[in-house]
C-alpha cells in the first residue's frame, strides 16, 4: 500500500472510531497528554510558573459554554 493511501486509510479509521468531537479552545497550546472521556477532558497543563500540572474539566460544569482554556494550569470552560 502506498504511504499516502495508508495514511488516508488510518485517518479515516481513527475518525470513524472517534465517539466525541474535540472541544474547541486554545488549551492545546499549553497542555499536553490531552484525553477526552465521556464526561470530561483531562490534560497536563502549564501553570503560571511553567510547571506541568494535571487538570480535569467536566463537561457538565460548562453550562452551555463550549470553549475550554488553560487558566493558570487549570482547564476551565469559558465563553471564548
């Protein structure tokens, strides 16, 4: 199988297997090891001192707000 075809097949398989959409936000700029579960999002995020800290945000706490940010090392739901 050619590399481009193999990559496209892999991407299609990963997309088809995804149960959840990745929540919008700029947290991916300062967080790593991002994991999404059925009820929330967890990641290691940089705090104001540059340290990596583990943080979790539950989608139920977002109350209609759909933008997630890293604020001082903590994942938070915001309006944008």
